[in-house]
C-alpha cells in the first residue's frame, strides 16, 4: 500500500518517550560525534530509559562489534549492553546466511565487527579471493584499510562471486570532519568490476528486519540525523521517525526533502524524546503556524514571520515547503528565512 505524502511534521501532546516503546537510535551524529557525546544526549537518554523507553542503538557502521560499541556508550555515560546494539554487519551476515549453506567461506573486506557477525551466523571468514569464497562481504574497514583489500574484493567479484555490502553510506563523520564511508569503497569495487552488491544496511529492509528481530519493538521510533538512511529507512519500514539536527542534515536539506526523506518529527537534539511536540496548523492558502511563527510560500521563496523557539519556525517552514513540493523536492528559496534563524 502506498504511503500518504507527508506535508508537515506531526505534533505530540505527550513526550515521545511515552508514546513509543523503543527508540531505534543512530549513533554517529545522534548520540556522539568524533567519539564524544553530543550535548544533551547522555542526560536525555538516561531520562528516557528511566521513563520505561527501551533504547536500541542501530548503526550502519560495520567496523566495531556490539561489545565494543556498548563499552563506548557506557564510558560516555549511556549504559548499554551488547544486545542493545544492532549493526549493519549483523544485517548483512543474516542476508548471506539466508542464501548460503552454513560453513560457507566468505571473503571479508572490513573490520572485526563484520568477522564476528559472520561467525555468529555459521559462516567462515577468509582473507583471500584464492581461498574459494562463496561470497564477498564488504563493510567499513576503518581509516587505515589498505587499498589491497579493495583489490582483493575486485578479484573475487570479477570472477562471479556474489557480492554483499553492509551499507553504502558515502560519508562518515569523524573528529576532523566528514570522511569517506563504506559507500565510497563500494563504489571503487563497482567501478573496477561493473557489478552491483546486495546491500543490507539502512535504508533497506534487511536492516529494519534485523532491528525488529533483535529488539522485539512493537511501536518503535527511528531517531537519526540522516535523511537518506535513517529517515528513509523508517519510511521503508512503515514506522515513525525523529530527525535531530546534530549531525549531517542541514535545515535547508530538510526543507528540500523528498517524501521518503520527510521525518515524522523534527527537533534540534535528543531532548526532543522528553518533550511534547507542538502541532503545525494552517494551510497553503492561509500559511502554516507553529509556536509563535508563521510560514508561507510567496512567489519563489519561503517567508517567515513571528518569534519564539527557532525549531518551531523550522517546523512551520517544513509544512510550507513540503506542501508546495508535493511529491517532489521543494525548490523555493529558503535562504532569508533560515538566515534569520541562524541556520
């Protein structure tokens, strides 16, 4: 069944931690950045957990094991168990195991997290295309992964070995800025071989399936900072989502979002889990109102009037932009309105 086109963020009279049983939280750009906790993340997650919300950490980064991720979160002040962490390595390992017999050899192009996930599914990691692998599994291998590993993948894929990728995120945030992600490395093998991998990570169904299987969530809320993975993944899975503006997505990109990239809720940071969300009211003819702000489309630009919390202004602008765009991407000029808000 085709989902209806979202034309405005939703409101919620209760805190989101009371309306949803499980928060499916992305990590980079949501909980931490460059390994350090994002402002308000630790306290907000602690309060949400105390209120009874189950917290699960869902990452497209296949390099680290769930144990390592849980240790890192606990060190930051966010107590977590390995079972609370779901990775794209686990999703791609299940995808491969569903298609190959137990004991099959898999050429690993990635880090320890991918090896551990493959072993968990009864598969045997190998390091060379000459070890007769039945599949190639490619995941993020860290900043020091040698070029020779990409060559090894290319040798096997060119021979017709089935190719799987944990995810295709082109970039990954780091302490020094935005760095190439696994998708950039996948592109290298794609160019060298002309082949296409089966992909497991967000926003595709294997990752959503892995997450629901491992968490048992009945009413989940996806929380992320990326439109093309977190929010689109929620859209594919048919569940609600919260976009926080602590990561890679800018306010301008949010206003231009296509239907599959439009989140249910919009907030500045994880404090949004603990707060009601004001509804956006109005229509294209009379303008859209949220908090003390009103927003409308005027000619080829978005116009903003009023005062109050700037996140309420952004919610009103989303309604004006998404309504004007319909099933496309908004092309109205939002520069003046966003500059007024400091975005």
